[in-house]
């Protein structure tokens, strides 16, 4: 049942298709997220050649980015020599090009209610990337168009669902008024439509090729945790994890919370027992839910377990997403002649955590459990425990002590990554006054600013202009007046200190007015008043999640830049130490552009030349699986550092690799452990809430935590501290001679590298993903 493409992928990976008895669903591991896309594209084309008029169902969102790119690349270059050679290498008969026109397409799901013309609707996505992008026949496609479902002639979604809230209790109760009677009627018509949609799929014989991602709660389609294993197409609610994951698409969690979904069911997917069903998952963040889905019996807690009904179901995974598959990891360790120090440390730490036992108290019996048997004890168990516990203590001691006479360049893909990733490390080194610090955000970050937030700011500014700003002196709003830009920040922070909203608002609105003058190249207040009215109308009328016009993106990005200025102003740094590079690859589209040397690398190189740093921090994403901004920023920084090293001859730059709330280091991966006290937690939360005010309402939260990111950062740091407390014993912390360690309640992990280490890391990632990381 294994196809030629999959046999080739297994040969490349060196792994088996399935590792019994734990694995109930087969899996193939690829080296990166883009490689998953290529593998899925090749398997899809292979299937289409065998099933030219088959029924397909393909996903939306970021998951299929590389799948779509690769399918188009193969189709557009099918007759070319290199593509023909590549196809043959994967076992595909390349003599005849597959026809997309004969395929029948089934849309998996859609938000409800949403206008299908909105660019963030899945209906729009399907038409753009699949119907038009791949040349599918719209007449042979089953689509979910909310404008055509359940509405009487002449009625619109807005007429029925004012405010977008759908009350599903109307399915079971009497309506209270004429409006609810209309809504109840629409819900019943939607339910009938869903039954008809299901029947049409089954009349086609069911889905023959299904490709999907997996949600943080294990959902496939919008079949969230707890969905009936025999569910069919339906209108349904979602859970918090799914809402948080959808917030970016819908323009905020506020919209996602009240949105329902129309989704095909688990039984819809598995109705055709010959279906090739592939679930793609990349990155360590998905590892736990992937393992639960593959290693458990069929259960409503793990919706993807239903794929055990299909002999041709597969998970396509990166190594990070596969890391919790027990038998697979055991096989990988068995294949190694010797364990690396990191492998050995990881096993010992995991044994301590699993048994809730300090490393010093582990026994030989413990090493007979799990992966402990892979650790060689020839040098003696006592020596092994002493060495690994000592290594952890040394990393903690490294994090306790500030550097001296050091220039730090702190970089981040988005405006709060430094704060959420390792603020305690920044603060510890700021307190040593011989150090210098520079802070650089490499992208504009405008997608994190909601329309409602901007509307509130502009309404405040309009009102403020009617009463007038206080006497600020001539030239206050000149764009090149750095001292007055700093005064905006000091004014705002004075208000924070005094806890007086009018003072904070004065500083906030000064900077907004200054930004409007730059965006519109206008200094006349009357003319700016007209611009403000235009913007108010824009933000009142645009649907959440729509891609903004360029000047709106710029204004939103400047609001985020103001927030970073305020954060670092907390610690006394002027705006001349804070850089906003706005790299051009960041466009706010579903799929961002690739970085270029001239547009993206040269500004970073210029920054390095101006700051001449001794330590440079970078956000690390090990598989290019998260927001692609992280990976692209990493590659841009690597290239710029390589160029800078050649020009300056400075080879001793230290790299601090950090991860923010989306990705976490295992203790064995990190080299520096920075202790965090309750006092630091309070500072971290206060600074976040008062600086990153556009993020205070957590419109784009993590699925791990329902609240602002400062709370999630604390949760992560506490968990990391608990890991070390288990490994080293509570006595180590409670009875330590240092008050700093006795006060520790959290921990930040940093991976310290030299330039060559970074080049190697990025070059390996670049070879697997693509890009231009090359220091040679």
C-alpha cells in the first residue's frame, strides 16, 4: 500500500513507515516544513495520475503554502528536463502531465457567518489558490459559500446576523421575537444544506485524496476535540484552542470567539475506505498532539485517531513534530554508534522529570526505564549524575552573572519577541552600567494591530485636536527632531508612573499625530483632521482580517514601533538606541515574499556596522515551522553577520539564540539559564501591559493561554524553573548561598553560539528549506 513517492521518502529519511506496537497510523518524516510540502505535492500528483477524475479535498491557511508552491512548480515546468528528472527520481511516470480539470474538489470547511468575497474567507482562498491557481474546474467543485446557504432571496448575512453572533440554542428553543424567528429558520436551512452537501460527497463515492493539517487540540477540518467519530457535515461551535489559532485569519480572538464553522465530519473523511488521507505537521509545538493522535486508540479526545480506519492514511512530519513518537525515537537512538552529549543529557533529564526525582537520586533501576537503557554507565552512575547535574549548575551560574564592557545588539522578528523571550537577561545586563545596548525589530509587525484598536486611537486624537495639545514649542512635531520624539515617550512614562490616563494619552496621541504627519507628508492640522476622518471611516467599514493598504500597514507598524520605544524607555534608553528596520519581505500576505540581499540584508549589515556588537541575539526556529518571519529573519541576520565578519574581521561575536512563547528549549539544548524572580515577573507583566498596549487585550493569543502574552511568558518560565528544580532538587534552590537563586521562581533558557556555530545552524536549515544563508 506504500506508493513509489512514499518509498523514496522513506529511503531518504532512513526510517520505517510505522513502528508497532505504539504507532497506529503510518508516518513519514521529512527534514523541514518545505520538504513536507514537496513530499505532499509529489504524492498528490502521483495520485492524480492514477485517479484523473478523482475527488480531492485540500486545506487552507499557512499549512499548504509549500504544497501549493511545489504543485505549481511541477505543473508549470512539467516538460522541462530538470523537472522530468526530479519526477522520475521520485518514481513518477512523467510521460503524461496530470490534468486538473477532471478532478472533483470538496471544500473542507469555512467560518460562519463570513462573506465569501472577504480575502480571509476559505471560499476566497480555495478559488484563488486551487480553482484558479491549479486550474480546477469550478463546475466540478463543491464549495461552501455562506451567501448562498440558508438565506431567503434579498436577505444578506448582515440582515440576519447583525454583529456576526449566531445563537445555536435556537435549534432547541422557541424564538422570542420576529428576528429570532428568522434566525431559527436560517439555522434550520443551514442544517438541511449541510445534509445535502454530505449527500453530494457520498454520491461522488467519498473523498479519494484528503490533505489537511492538525490543530493544537488535534482537530482535522474543524472537527475539534470531542467531535463525534461518526460526524458528518454540520454547522458547529469551536473550542478556545481553535479560536486562538483562527484569530490571525479573522482579525482577532474577539471575532473568532463568536464565529461558528461549517465543516465536513470525521465520517465524511473516512467514508471512502480507499481514501489517501495525509495530515501534515511541522515543529515541536505539534509533537504532543501528533503523538497522541498516532499512538492512541480511536478516541473522541484525539479526532485524528479516526484515520486508523483508513489503510492509506499517513502523517507527514518534521523531526520536531515526530519527537514524541516513542518507538521511532528509540529506533533513532539505537541506530547511533554513540550518543552525543546532548542526547545523553536529554535522556537523563527526562528520566528525572518522568520520575519526579533529582538527578542525584536516580538509580540503576531508573536507567532500565524508557530511554535510560541507551546511556552507557561504564564510567559509573555516580560520575554520570555528577557531570550532568554539574553542567546544569554551571549554566545557571553563567546566567546569574552580568557581562561587563559588552555591546549588546538585541534583535527580534516582531516587536515583543525580546521581551517575551528573555527580558530578564536584558535587565540583568542593563543593570551593569559598563554595558551598552541596542534594540532592533526587523519587521513592521502591523498584522498584530486590530482595526478596533486603531479606531479608538483615532477617535481620541480627533477629540484631542478639538481642545488642542499643550504648548509644546515650535518644531515639536518636526520628523527629524529626535529629542522631541523622546519627549513623547517620557510624557507617556510619566503618566504610567503617576497612574494618570490623561498624561499617558497625551504622550500616546503626540506620537500618533507625529506618525500621521510622516505617513501623509502633511503638517497642516486642518488637513490632518480630514485625513483622520478618512481613517476613522476606513476602520469603521473594513472587515477584520482584511489585508490593509500600504499606508495603513505603515501606520499600524509605527504604532507598534512606538510601543517598543516605550518599553526600552522603561529602562532609560533613548530612541537612538532602538531601531525599526521594516524589512521588505514582510508584506502581510498569506504567503510572505523571500528576503533579498539588497532590500533586506543590507539594512541589517548597516546596523551591525553602526553598533559594532559583542553579543547579538537571534530568535531560533529549528525547522522553519513557525511564523515564517522567524526563519526569514534568521537567514537575513546570518547573511548580514557573515558579510560583517568579512568586512570588520571581528570573529568573536557571541550569539544568543532564544525562543519566545511559541517555541521552547529542552534544558539539554540551552547553555545559559537565567534565573527569574517574582519581582522580575511583576516588572515583566507591568512593562508589557503598559508598553504593548495594542496587545493588552490579547487579540491574537496563544492556544496555550487565554490572556496577554506576558502571562504566557511567565507560565513558560515557571515551567522551565520547575524542570530544573526537579533535576537539581528543591534544596539546591531553597538553601543556596545566593539570595538571587533563593528568590528564583522562573527560568529563561538561552543557547550561546559562536559565529561558525550560527553559520552551520543556518546553513543546514537553508539547505533543507531554501534561502541564502552562506557565510563563505
